[in-house]
C-alpha cells in the first residue's frame, strides 16, 4: 500500500497534491491512499464545503508494515508525520529551493522551481493522459491560484499558468470562485488568530539556528495587522520562548493588493531578517511593494547565516550582500 501525504497541517497546495496524486496512482491500478497529518486550514475548508466533502482522511498512529510513501509539497523530514520511516519514502514532489532530499535514501525526487506543487502534479496527470476527477481538478486549480496569488507572486512561471488553464477547462467554476476562496482564509479575528498562526507556523534548523516563520495570506492585510498587532506580537513572543527559537518572524501577504507586511519582536531577529531580505530599515515592521513567500525566504536565511557566521547581526547596520533578492522593495 502506498500512502500519499504532505507536511503537518498542510495548506491547500499540500492537500490538493495529496488528493490528486493518490487519484492518479489509483487510476493507474495502483493501491494508494491520501492522508494528512495535523489540521486543515480555512482555505481547504472552503473547498471542502464548496465540493461537499473531500476524499482524504486524517492519520494518527502507526502505518501498516511494508507501506510505501509519496511526499508532495515537502522534502523536509522534520515537517512530516513522525510515523513515516524515511527509508520507505519512494517519491517526492516539491517546488522549493531549500530541500532535504538526501535524507530520503530510497526516493525518486521531482524538485522543480515552479509557483505551486500542484503544477507538477497537473503535469504528471497530463503526461500520463489521465482524466482528473472534479474534486482533484478543482483542488489543483485552487492551489495554483492560491500559491501564485492569482499569478501575482514573483515565483509564478509559465508552467503554472499553462497548468491552471488546462485545469480550468476540465471544470466549471463560478466567476466569483477565486474571490470567495481568498476571502475564506481572511476570516481572522482575536478568537482564532492563534489557531491560524499555529496551523501554518514553520520551524527549521538552519546552520545550527532554530528559526520560526509565521505566515498568513489574507485580503485587507493592513487592517488585520493594525487591529491585531498586540495579539500578534504576544503570540510571536510566546512561540519564541516556548519553542526555544533563536529567531522568529511574521510575514503577512495581501493576496489581492500584492505586498508583504513583516513584523519582528527582537533585535536579533530584526538583524537576521533585515540582512537576509536586504531591508536595513527593518527594526520592528516594514511593508514591501511586492510579494515574497516564506519558501523564498528560507534559502535567503541560509545564505545570510552562512555569510555572517562570524559576524554579529544588528538591526541598525546595513550589511552588504551580493545576492540581493529582486522580490523585495521597501515601502516604509
């Protein structure tokens, strides 16, 4: 039996790829079961309600002896269900620069830098000449639109556009589908803020430093940050202390207007992220003029930590770096 799954509490891209790739294997007469570990986000719940259910179940506990695994939208052993034996992962699909494929000694890796992992799965479906079901096609289309921020994200490629166009022809969606999907994950308030943050909170060990990044993607981001800033800062501070993080960072993405709003709570974090993102003015918060997603930030942090291993990072120094990211322009 092959289990298809993603990282803990996967977003729409992870769930879409899990469902669709398990369906692809099944239609090739292979035994495959889609499962997820953790919780589902607001955007996934929107599509679940829209479609009247989804063919995927949560998993807890151990897996049957002899199981194989396919990982989608992740190549990080620290992010997946701990019950998965790394040596039994046979295939990996991901679209990030910072991956750990060497940890999966038996896996065939498909790591390609596109805007959405759903693009890679869609291309597999087209290549195998398999007709996707309505649920799979809708989830894949929604994932590409979400990950590329309706093609505004700088990581968007022509392959993403082509895959989304092909999927759109397989399904019939109302004209307000994208707007409603984006608004679905913007229903954030004091009562559910911490739950939303935790659902998509990522932690990595880079160059011996434990770094946490909270990312939310919403409409009307500035209003949300303004109204919930005290709560955001309190949650970030608590997460840093409770999880023993060296650095912590908040990035909000306005999915309609196309910009980020960054927050930091301490000088060390401000120093690291201002250097990595070429933002010398980042002392507590800053707004950008273009979108940069968390998956783009991780490799910049890795380079920054490597280049400054013997240098004390402070927020009020402008540290030159030759590989300045083109995706971030400061708009104070």
